[in-house]
């Protein structure tokens, strides 16, 4: 596709349930990023992948959060045992590698997660 | 650790007037700096970026920004705003300079355009 796509666009879940959020980066982009946007915390960086590996997972808010990327393309962010404070918009971005485009990140439309 | 401060939570400007949004950063080395815009219900769109070289960078939609190392600032400017510029603006710094890594964002400035 032309841009970063995310699914679902909206997700409503009950407290304690697990959710999976999906991100499909721009074709050819090697790096993929997850962020969270909430009223109280603003935009927070969660994790990034270079290829299939995630060098730094320290931005994940708790051990209930995990992410994986397979085949150097699609990534899923999983939140286990969701809590109300997990309610936010989860944004995905991707970037190409090398030259002046390095770390120029293109964002998807986000997944709005509501935990009841 | 790096940080970004956007001192103005809200700014109101008349249509046609000039605009300057402030951004200050804290980073130990040469920063990679970005400005993003987020319109209501829309995703983040990159306006411009600074990596190195000329400290005055041009972006899309008529925006420009100037990197001032002595002031640790990267302010966004536009000579004449349009009603369509009403949005949330975010300044960001790359966590570790060049290379793929997360961005640290400021809290954002909400721009209101008066007719």
C-alpha cells in the first residue's frame, strides 16, 4: 500500500481481555515503531524493530505488553489482561534506512483502544 | 535522557498573520529534530526535519524551522497562516541521533486560527 496501515481502527474490549493490534508498514521500510497517544501522557514511544529484532524494549509500559514482527514486514502489538489505563490511540510508524531519509518516520492512522 | 519542551499549550492566531511555535530540546549530541502536524481525526504528518547542514529548513505547506544550537531551539514558523493550518503541532527529537530509533515528542501546541 501507499502508506502505513493499521487494524482495527477501533477496538473496544473489556478489562482483563487480551487484544492484538496490527501494523503493516510502507513496503520496503526496514524499521517499524509503536507509539501510544493518550490525553494524560501525550505521545510515548513504546518499541521499535529493525528488521525482525527489537533492540530496546524498555519503552513498553509493563510486561503485559509485547510486540513481534515477522518476515520484516507486519507487526503485532499484544496487550494482555487489559486495564482501563491502557485506553489510548496506538500509532505505528515506519522508516526507510540510510541517507537523509534515516529515521524519517511515517505514521499510520492509529488504533483507538477503549477498555471498559 | 533527551526531552522536548513546547512551552505553549494553545496559540491563537488570526488568519493571514505570521506564526511561530516554540520548541526547546535537551540532547547531548547533535540532534535529529522533527516537526509533525496532527489534524483532528488524522494521523501524524511530517512537516520538516533537521539532520545537519543549513540551520534553516523548509518543509511542506509553507512551513520552515530554524535550528539554533546555542538556544537548544527548533522553532517552527509560517509567514501567513490559513484556516486549514488549525491543528496540533508536535516537535520531536530522535532518541539516539541518526539511525532507527524512537522519537521523543513534546506535549504539543494546539493552534487555533481566528477568522
